[in-house]
């Protein structure tokens, strides 16, 4: 029954991922948000590695290593640097207050589990029970993107969404083919790079990273 | 072999121009690389016409009559746009809106953008298709914000985030597709190959595929500019440099719709119902109607034509949604016509706004007096896009509407109303811009209007006469899409 034992760890990590998503939703400081994002990446990498080991899917090791390298080391480091350079680590109030956001989050989790139910029934993987959590992470990150008005938190929300999608891929199918995963990782990397340039442009032009200044383009 | 040239040249161009793109002759080099890409596309097209559909590179690339026509169109418009951008960007530089560094970024990203679109069109792997679509978005984000004005930054940010979210949904759709495919094709790289999927599409799990299609449609549909997911499109078109508006409108939207159609073929095979088609018809019709009424309210000329792009993409999506040989034929024809005409309009509009120093339509007057070629280019382009015969847009719109009357009569009043409203508003706006009174100065460089008349000439020719091999080609592609 070793498999069941691994499975329990994977389930534990899945629960941890969900908790981190909620923590991110309620976090007001940018630096703490980056730290949470790094932890989310770490939990994802660990769970992917355990799934790889217990099911003998070797390509998942690469995927786990990629997550570790990009989302636990490179990107948080880059974000820390960005935050320090731009000096934007102030408390930011989200658009909707945090208790309300949490309540909406809970509703989203229930919805996600319902959405995932028919798929996980068909799935043959041992990790199918975590698919609901993966969907919930995607939706919670989406919510985070909507409720934040600052540039960096929005992007962290976007990357957290990507984490959720990777987790979904692992739980439903033991990951996508390696080429695709490499391509996706490359895109994410380039995306963060583009974002870095972009944030400096925004800063130069508006003297702030608050996206509230960017609501001029509307239909009259 | 041609395929490697086709993808390699833009990539090499991107690297080359990133290193040397600020030289004096960078615009010419950019055009040369685009010309080389066009030649490679022509060679590939020739090969497909001779030998029929083929797989290249151990199944990694798949070319059939559907994507080869888009490859040819993409390479062609990319080349003419590069020709147009040569004087356009020089004038912008003299107006002080750009410096050497940004011009280098522009040239390099332009090539990479074209390369990414060609990769998306030719790849056989649904996962790589996603990767290439995302790469195409990323390559254009910094182009939209090239002028670094507050409005352009806002537009670029909106484009980045909205298309990012959209494409993330498409990734989930792709994961679901892989999930269904893996059961039949086994895990590993081949399960996402479109040709493999197409072979077993009847065995794919219908519930999973219908869910996958919803995500793919919403995801890629964001990039097609389908309402209500279109809000990035007018901003990005209006605030970016005009050559970028031309390629976004003329090419990127097509490529995104191509991704939707590849998915639709699979889903139709798995479901055996009209679910995918009905969804597309719904989104398409809504886009047509919404865009037509939004056109009426615009004051910025590029924004107005951006909404017109939403309208036409909606019409094409609607036609693909109806399915069947005739509607698919019409949709493919309309894709071609819209690309050619809309990019020609953007070329003319680009020079017109440079002359007037503004994009506000009320301040652009009397183009025909100071610069008759720009004026005539804009007027003819407008007439063409509004579907006046004998231009080709008329032929494709006529086909779409008559098919709709046959198969879905309830939709025709909406279509006709929307086309009528769009006609009245666009024509009413453009007419004074072309024929009004003015005292505007001339442009410092000779504007590049050859591409405008080349495109319009092609549209006119295709409206009067479609060469038999081209018609065959469309017919084959239309049958392939089935539905």
C-alpha cells in the first residue's frame, strides 16, 4: 500500500496549495505575496515530483524541476528585486474588502469541485481527486486578478493561475507532453521578462504602479 | 524543406534586427526578410498545390489546403506591411514619436511576431499551437506600447492581461483535449498531434470535448475579438503604431480563428451534434451586432476601423458556425478579403493621421485635395470593406447572407441591420474626411501607397473573378472543415 501513502502526501500538498491560494487572496503586502507565490511553486514542484516517482512518469521530473527553477527561484527573486527597486511594498487595499473576497472564494471552490466532478470520474489517474482543487486554484487566482488594482499583484495572480493549470494537468493526465510543457514554460518566462520592461515603462510614465491611473480608455 | 525556411527566416530576422535594427537601413532589411518569408511561403504553397496535403518533420508540421492559404496570406500581408512601415516609421521618427532604440525593438518584434503566427499556422501539435499563439501576443505587447504615451501603455496592459487570461483558458481547453486524447492515443507527444486526433475523433469522450471546446472558444475567441471578450481590441488597435494595427487586424485575428476552427473539426467529430457550431454562431452574431452599434459612437478613426474588424470577424465566425461547404467557402473568402482590405485601410489611415497630426475624425478633412492618393486609397478601401460591389467583400458577404437565409432565417434580419448600420456610420464618417475643406501640410517623406492599391486591386479582382485553382483550393479547405 505504498501508493496510498504517497497519495496522502499529494493530497496534503493539494490542500496546502489551496490554503496558499486563500492566503494570497487575503495578503495586502506585495513582498509577502511574492513569498506566498514562491511557497505555492514549492508545493507544486514537490507534489509533481511525488506523482512522478510513484507513477514512474519520468517526464514529470523535468516538469517539477522546471517549476522549481522558474517559479520558486527565478521569478520570486526577480519580483523581490523589482519591488525593492521600485519601492512599492506598501499596504494595498484591494477593490473589494477581504472578508467579502474570502466568501466569494469559498463559493468559487464549491463551484470548482462541481465542475471537476464529471472529469475526475472519467479520469484514470490516481491523483484525480485533486482535480477539483486545481480548478479552485485557477478560479481563486482569477478572483485575485480581478480584485487587485496594482500591476505586480495582478501578474502574480496570473502566474498563480498558471500554477493551477499545471496542477490540473498533473492531476488529470500526469502532465502534458514534454515539448508542450517546455514551450509553456518558455512563454511564461518571456512573459515575465516583458512584464519587467513594461512595469518600468508604466512607472516612468505614470510615476506609480497603480492601475487606477489607467482607466482613460473607455467607451464614451 | 520549405517549412524550415518559412519559420527560420523570420526568426533569423528577429535576431538580426535585434542586434542591428537601429541602423539606417533597418526598415529596408525588415522588408527584405519579409520578402524572403513570402518567397518561402510561395514555394510551400506551390508544393502543396502540386502534391496535396503533407506532413513534414516527422509529423510535427502539417500543411493542408486550409492552413496553406492562411500561410500565403500571412506572408503576403506581412511583406506589404513591412513596405508600408518603411516610410511610415521614418515619418514618425521625424515627428519625434520614436527613437532608434524603439525602432530596433519594433523591427525585431515584428519579425518574431510574423514567425510566431506562421508557426501557429503550420504546427500539427495543438500544444505548440497554444505556445505560438501566446508568443505572438507577447511579441506584440511591447509594440502596442511603443509610443509610451499613457494611453498606449494602458492599452498594452489591457492587451497583456486580457489576452493572458484568455490564453490561459485556452491552455485549460488544451489540457482537457489531451486528457481525452490520452485515453485513446496513449500518453506522450503524439497524443496532441492534430492529424492523430483527427483520425480518432469519433472515439474521443464527448463530455470532455464539449467542455474543452468551450474553453478553447472563449480562450482563442478573446484573441479573435469576439464580443463580449473584445475590449482589448479597439484600444490596442488605436494606440499602437499603424503597421501594428494592420497586422493585428489583418493577420492575428485570422490565426486565432484558425485555432478555433482546428478545434471545432475535432469536436464536431466527437460530438456528432451542432453544439460547437451553435456556440460560434451565437458569439459571431453578437459580435456583429454589438460592433455595428459601437462603430456609430466612435470619434477616433483607428478605433472605428478596429470595431469594423470585430464586426467582420464576427461575421466570419458566424459563417464557420453555420458550417457546410458553402458557408465555409464564404467564410474563407471573407477572411482573405477582410485581411487585404482592412490592412489597406489601415495603411491609408496611417498616412492620413500622420498628415493631420491626430486620429480624431473631426479634425481630418479634405484628404483628396492635399494628397489625392491617400484620399482615394481611404475612400476605395472604405467602399470595399462596406461590401459595395464589385469588390470581393461583396461576394463573400452575399454568400454568407444567402446561406443564412436558407439555413438560419432568424439570423438574417440581425445581420442585415448590423451591416446597414455599419455602412451608414462608416461612410458618413469617411466621406467628409476625404472630401472636406483643409489646409494641411504635405508629408516629409513620400507615403507608401503602392501596398494600398495592390491590396485593393486584388480585392477588386477577386470580386470579379476567382481563378479556378484558387476556387478549388477554397473548396477543398471548406470540405475539410465540414460541419
